[in-house]
C-alpha cells in the first residue's frame, strides 16, 4: 500500500523536525557555541577555539546521537509490543527486561559486598554497569523465550513478563534495605536514566543494536499488519505465528535491553510515541507507522533532552523525569481530542 500525500508530508515534516532539533540540541549547554561554529565542526572543519571542538565532539554530538538512537529504539519496540499483545498499555519493558537490567545493576551497586572479589572487580570497571544491565536483561529474555515456546496464549506471556518484573523488583528492594545511603543514591541516579557521558565507542555499539532491531522490524511488517486482525487470521493467510512471535520478542529485547544497558530505564517514549504516531498518520499500516514512529521517537527524545538542559541555566534535569512530565499530558490531550471528533 503506497503512502498517501498527507502521510508523505507528515514524514517530511518529522524528518525536518529531527534535523532542526538535532542542531538545537547540540547548541545548548553551559558553554555557548555559535551556530556557524557548530556547522563547521560537524562538517569536519576546525573551530576557532579548541575547547569548543572538545565540547562538540566529546560531549554534545555523542549525546545527540544517543538521544536519536534511544528514541528510535524505544518507540519501535513499544509499537511492536502493542501490536503483538493488541494492548494499548504494552510497552518495551512489559517483558520484564527493564527489571532484569535493574537487578543486574543493583547487584553491582547495592550488592557488591555479596559478590566474589574477581567478579566485583570486573563489574566495577568502566563498562561494569553496562555489562551488568545487559546480563540482567539477557537472563530475563532467556526465561521469557523459554516460557513463550510453552505458552500458546499471547496474553499469558504478558502476565509472565509482569511476574518477572515483580520478582526482580522484590530482590532489588531486599538489596536496597541492606545498602548504604551512598549506594542507594548511585542506584537512584542510574534509575533516572541518562543519555550523557557515552563515548563514541559506546554510541557505536548502541547504534549497531538499534540498526539491527530496525532491520528486523522491517522484515516483520506484513506479519504485524496481519496480527491486527488476530492470530487465527494471521495463520489463515500463511503467517507462521510462532516464529513471528519469537522474532518480535527478540527485536524488542535487542532494542530495549541495549538501550537500558547504556542509558538506563527511560519512561514514556515506548508507551506513548506509537499512540501519537497512530493519531497523526490515521492508519494501521505498519509500513507507515514504523517509519513515522521511528522519526517521532527521535524527535521527541531530542526535544525532551533540550528541555532537560534548562536553556539559560547550568543545571540539567534527569531525562526520565522530562519524558514523563512532558509526555503523559500530551498523550492524554491527544486521546481526549480524538474522542471529541
């Protein structure tokens, strides 16, 4: 089904918004850098001040690209989960991946005294939290995949994911009870999410995972459209439902797991962006929704990061707080507005 002129217009506007917000994002910070200098730096030309060059290439550009990758990954994984479970409240963390990541990080930050010395040394390295978070998500993924092969009812998988989340949260609470105030503060900062302080190597790894997830999502566009009419309809037109279900869970795990590992758990984007995309494009065709959700996720997270930097101030708010405070009222307003017409 070809895109309509209106849909093409909205896609172009979203792409233009991503470009504009990208430049706005890298222009904000405690050090003012002229726009022409930023443009020169992006195209590889030397800047007038070496300090500007360091700030641009070591801090602002990696953060802006991280925002784009995180926005894309969470938005697409949210769309996949909502389609698979046919549940508007499903999001990228519904399988318990975020809770698994939190448990891995909690063991490192809060339970380091309970770990063997060799293991503690490994996880306290610069990549320690990323490794712990990724390992926690991976273990939950394995458990979910084992259960998914045994259960025919998709909603049962949703419940199992929620139970895994409750189980891991309980363990985190126990670790928190025996932790010091300093450890609790460090864990709280991680749970607020952050797209800052990633090196180009880390951004490259994150970007690779997101690209793999996007490509696999494109591969299952036809099955996703069929799933909107139910499992039986999808099977009647030759869709291998069991294989499709596993692929969607794997894609969501790749996207949500890698993002949580590098940026922490970030709320709202995966749950709300697919709803906003559906309201904007007025279609159920996943070829349109996938591209629209991708661009919208990148644009909204760039916007939230711009707001989090509090332009004109040296303070920076947690990105997780901004995504929820700004995003939730927007979705409520859009849904109420839709009901009126």
